[in-house]
C-alpha cells in the first residue's frame, strides 16, 4: 500500500544545518548553525581577491598568510554593498564553504542558507543571486534578507545601559521596535524596523562608508606626507588605529594648527595629545605598524641612534594631527568634501519624518549602530549628542552599540536559524523555486 | 529595419559616444552621477537658494574628487580568478551549470552598469513594473482624528521635529506605550475629556501590536495635573496604518539616497585649507582653492597651474 500522502506543510524534513552568511563588501561573516548545538563564533573572511607585489593572488581567507601588504591590490565581488561579480564571489565561496578541506565545509543540498544583502538592491542583482544560489550551488533552502533586518533578532535591550533590566528576563525575538544604523564599508544605511520587518519607505542611505574614509585619509596623507596611494590596506590600518570622532571639532582644529609664520602655537607640537605617530611597517623586521604618542624630538634621537648602523634600524613615521578627526567627521558632515548629503543624525530625522509621529519616541529610544565604522572612538557619543539636539525635546534618545558591532548582524542570523518555525516561514525551498520560478521567489523576499 | 534583435532603450541621459573624441573634461560621467545624482525627484521640489553656488568648473572638480574617493584601488587593476581553480579539481561539483547561470558567472558588469541598465528600463513606460511607480516619499497617513499635517507635504518637518511636535491637536489621545517613559506619568492624571476618547478613536486591534511594556509606573506627583507639565503624546498609529507602512514596496537604489535637507543647505559649507587641513580662510587668486594663511598659500602656489601663467 502506498504511504499516506504528505501534506504540503510537512514536506521533506528541514535541513539540519544552516549556513548564515553576512556577505559584506569588506568581509564575509559566516558560520554553520545547528538547531541543537551551541552557536559557534563566526569566521570573518576577507571578501576579496588580492594580488601582492609578487603577482601572487590570495583568495578570501588566504589573505592572512600574506605578510607583505605593500602595493597590494584588491578585487571585490561586492560593490557598493551589492553582490555584483559572481565569478569572483563563487571562487571565494567555493574555497571557504564547498572545499572538502574548508573549515566551514558544508554540502549545499543538505544545508539551508541565510544570505544578507544591502537594502534597496537592484532587482536584476537580486534575481542573479537567487539563480546562482539555487541553480549553481543548489542550496536546499534559502532566505535572502536585508542585513539590518537580522539585527532585530538579537537582544537589543541588552546593549543599552539604562534602564536596568531584570537579568532573568529573556528577550522576545524579533525586537518590536528598532532604529538600526549600519555603517559599513560601502555606505551607511538607516533602517527603522518594526516587529522585525523593515519600513521600506523610511530607509535612507548615506554614501559615506569605510572605503571613502580610507581613501580620503590616503589623499590627505599623500598630499602632506608620503605617497600612500598604492597602500590603501596600510592606510586602512592607520585609520582603524588612530581615527576618532571629535566631540568638539573647532577646539580640536585649533589645537592642531601650527599658527602663522612668526607666531607659532606652542600647543601644535603635541596637539594636546592629538598628535600621534604611526610607525610604518617595513615588511622585513616589522610587518605591522603601531601607534605611539608624538615625540617632537624623535627624529634627532633616531639619527643619534642609528648613526653608523645598518639601514634596517631606521623607522618611517607618519605624524597624524587633524587627519585623525577630520576623516571620520565626514560621517557627520559629508559636505566637507562636497558630497551633497546631510550627516547621519539628520538622515535619522529624515527617516523618522516618513513615519507616523506616534512611532517617533519608540524609534528614538532604540537606536542601535552596527558595522565597522561604529568602532571608531567617540562615534556613539557624538551620534547621540547630534540626534538629541535634533529630536523633539520630550523624547528619550538612546544610542547603543553591541559588544561586537561587526558580527551583530550575523549573530541575529544565527538566532533566526535556531527558530525553525520562523525561518521556514520566511525561506524558500529548492522545490518551491523549481515549482514557482524566480519571479515568485523575488516577490516573496521582496514583500518582507 | 534590421537591428539584429537589438532594442534601443530610452535613456534618461545622453551617454558618451563610443570610440573617442576630444571633449572638455567638465561633463558628468556615469560613474560619477551614481555618486552624486544631479536631478532627482526628491531633491527637485526643495528650494534651491543655497548659499554656496558652485561654478561648473568647481562642480566638475568636486565630482572628480568624489569619484576618486570611490575607487577600490589607486590604479586600474585586473585580477583574474586563478586558473588552477578553473577546472573543478578537488572541488565539489555542483552539477552542470544552466545557461542562465553561466551568463551570470561570466558577466563582467559593474554596479554602475547595472544601475544605468535599471535606470534605462525604469524610464520605459512599463506598467508591469510596480517598483518605479512609488512616489518619492511614500508616506501614507490616514489619521482622521488628528489635525497633524501629513509629513509628505511638509519637508521642513524633517528636522524641525520639535516644532511640529508641539503643534499637535490638544485632543490627541495618549496611549500607554512601553516606548515612552513620559507617557506613564501623564497617563495616570490625564484630564477627563482625553480619557473618554480612546473608545472611539483607537481600535481595540491596536493594543496587541506593540507590547505595553512592563516598566513600573512612577508614583503620582501633585504637579502631574498641572496643565503646563502635561506632556502631549502623539497618537499611536493604528494596526492598519502600521500594516500599510510595512507593506510598502522597497524604494529603488536612487530613491533611498539620503537627502541634503533644507537646514543643512542653509548652513555655509565648511572650507578647509588644502595644504594643512585647517580652516580655509584665504582663497588662491589663481584657482579659487582655499588655504589657511600666507605660508600655506606659498606652498599652494608652487603647484597651482590652474590659470595659464599664474
């Protein structure tokens, strides 16, 4: 006798493993999550093909084996936050996930995939993505979701310092109301999320991201000190090590001015602690640069020290003064380089203006920043200060940053992967794709 | 007409002719407009009386510099996928690729290409594309009870939130929400006429949509009833309104670009010294570039070639 027919809802058993893939422009945050096992820490994989001076090509995580980053060039499959070049991306994914020797090896036909994308993607790119995921890799189940959305599946109230919470209370996921600011490599997006769903009409994008900041710092350093234009990797490290967001831009600017001829400002040399030296790596003895306080007499001391010694004993130093705070200032004042957009705080208010006023207090009290730029010192404080000055006086403004803002999106995805019912509801299985086609899938993901 | 199946698509802007030609380098090219779109619906309706009109030459310079800041590498490089991986040696085979996938994998289009494709297609009068019919600010507000001006009609609301906030109808109903700590204080002492309203105004459906919170209600204070201290709480949108908001289709890439709001346009743009980065207080006579003082001006003029002979 034939077995009883399965109803549609039961279907084949859901895949036991979920590959959560936060496919950022700069790094991929990836990990395999199983419903009954503990969530592993995600791997952070550079999302690029890189070629060094000796014409050796590194793919993804191979970059960690590189020890000479001078004149290294990159090819990134994700452009402006959107997955554009599948040739390169496939190469990276093949190596990181489908290679039998890979740390995160998984068999796509037995795995479901949660893949992030930036909001407001082009439909053509989304369709390409769906096609490759199902037809080339053949994942059993697939969810394409905007990256900000996943953050609603983390316990956002734990990021805020006040009010004190009952430590035993567990947060219901997804978060009810959340204003998410994602400041990444390509751009900064502002997404209001209600009940774990984005309010599409209020999403705003500021075209300032980590790449623009790095390139701007490169330009300033190349104009003023050494030509760093072929060493963006190094400049990025300098940026991460030294840049901060000023609490008082004008005052800091005064401290770092040398003053007119004949009227030198004494504060200039040390800049009241602002001036820092970055010792550049030479990729022989020193493969990583480091920061130290600026020492006005360093040059003479060094001359004494290396007198009559080998060349390797010397060091190259970049002195950073107003570069330290004028570069990340672009996030708050993009017009400084002629970019005709308002800063982050004003974009948050513009996003709110597209929402009913009844929701304003809720969004203003639950602002979370994620993405690499939020690691810049002073970012959260300044953002809160600026939003506070723009927001209605009666509203409470709270801005918080998760412990690790870079993997928070991934963490949300991992939490979602454990909630089988919600995930099954949101995802599309391979059978459904084959039955209803790409248009149906696009519509299903588009409506979220 | 024989056109070999090639369909010409109406384009919103003139593209550069193929091949080459001597053209002055002041125009706007495709990769640059993606960064800084010149005419967009959202921008169009706002007053343009800005304090900082730029000349075409300065504009071109800014655009060029922004395009340079958007680059991945300083030089143009081509990094091919390593050949030893091209064959499937040591790889899990995913089966035979379909022609569509092969086409995607071989495509070398950049984001700028995709974006101009999208623009070209959306400028076609195609009723089958619902995406392009979204208004610039798709805000749907259907609150019959309040006299709040709709946000869509008032761009100033953007940041003058405080002011419009106070303009609210005094009869606005205060709903207890967990989202506002203020609400709980005034709630306990709301005057009678307001108390009577919720039954007609707020559908019962509204209650479970957002949780009501579990924070403790502060102890009542005699000053709570003072009309000067009562805070007006904006009305919570109804369930249908929220559903409508959530159901709105995504905006396009260009529409989602954050605006340059009116207040910021009115502010003078900060100018910096091109040499040392301090405030740009002096303008070079030759090129109009900014420097901070005479010393930096001398450095600047050593390589200021913008005017012949200067």
